[in-house]
C-alpha cells in the first residue's frame, strides 16, 4: 500500500465511531430505503427520529421501531424541517446525523412529463435536501460536529433515458452537496452522498435495473451505517459503480454511448407506465394532481 493510501486509511480508522447513542433523524422514513435505514440504525443503538408526510405509514413504521420518534414532515417546507429537528432535539438531544432520504421520481419520455411532476421532483429532491442543510448545518457547526447524509442515487452521475428530470435533480443535489461540503471544511460537519443503483422500492415500481442487479433497501441501509461509522463524501452502492462512472468520464463519446446502451437502463424502452401509475399518483406526480 503506498504512503498516501496508508495515511488515508489511518485517518479513516481514527474517525470510526460507534452508532450507539447517536441521534439520527431520517426523512422519508415511513417505508422503503428510509425505513430500512431507521431499522438498521435503531438496531445498532441509535436514537431514531422518523420524518414523513404519510402519517398512517409513519405511525406503522414507528410501531415497528419501539423507542423511535415519529414526526409528520413535509421536506418542501423549511419551517417544517426546522420543527422536525427541534422535536428530535427535545426528545433525544442534539441531532448527530441527518439522513436526507425523501425523494420522488417520475419515469417516461421527457416530452410527456407533466409540469407538476417536474416541479414536484425539484421541490422534494432538491429543495427538500437544501432545507435539510439549512436546518441542520448551523446547529452542527455551532457544536463543532455532525453529519448530513444524502441518499442521492447513481443518477447523480449517470442519466438514464426516461429519468431526465429525476437525473437533473440528483445532479443538482450532487453539486449542492459538493459546494456546501467545501464551505463546511474544518467545522467538524461531515457531508456524505450515498448513491445506489435501482432499489426494490415503490419509487422504482415498473422500472428496469439495466446491467446492475436490483438492490434491497437493507443493502443501502448497511452502506449508510458504514458511512456514519467512517464518513466519506461519495459512496456508490454497489461499489463497482464508482470505477464505472470514472471510466465513463474518460471514454470518448462513442464509447460512452455504447456503455450506456449496454449498462444503463433505458426506462423509455423498458419501463412499465401502468405499474408506476399508483406510485406516481400517491407521490403527487400525476398531471391531475396539480395541472
């Protein structure tokens, strides 16, 4: 192992910490990846605060995690995000980790995407994450410690056909988090992006997983626990997506186009719109919801 890599490994080892006793607030926690993260961290001894706008699902999630705190939360509302962290602090003390997990996705040809769906994705996926930073970072910076984890999707670096706006929101989140991370350097506040491939959740209903096997939410939750124990900025799930994205950046355009055809799911050609109808309606992405 070269000296630079050895120093990097040693630094990571020094930063390793126990999850037990940490206060962790998770958005979009009533189901899917958010629920899996909350379950994993609660099992490791963390004090878990569950945030979600779906109150019945939130109540069920809290019942399955004794000791957790459910808080109704709309991430598109800054005041609501501030109140979410206030409730967490009242119950368990300062929030050590905020997991910005809430997200929505519309899938289909870009020209057929309802304007409401595009607005909703930016409101939840981008502004929701921004609201999390604005609520959590000042508190953490004042204490000299804390971590903000964003479930950002492999679409932060790869743009599947049929996910134009969704990919745009995740690219935006990547850029926002990278810039804020530099601003927070030296403050003790860590920023981490967890970027999974397609995960078996309601959000991914009717989509194709392309050349990478579909993931279980628990696999993403395990990656989140690891990045809390040893903070890093970029974490791909599965890890082999990291060298793949780097390779794509180095290839000439013709090579990138070939790699996309072979490895990246084409949701226009392979997506099942009928299978997505219920999810998109419930997520506020249908034309009738805001047109």
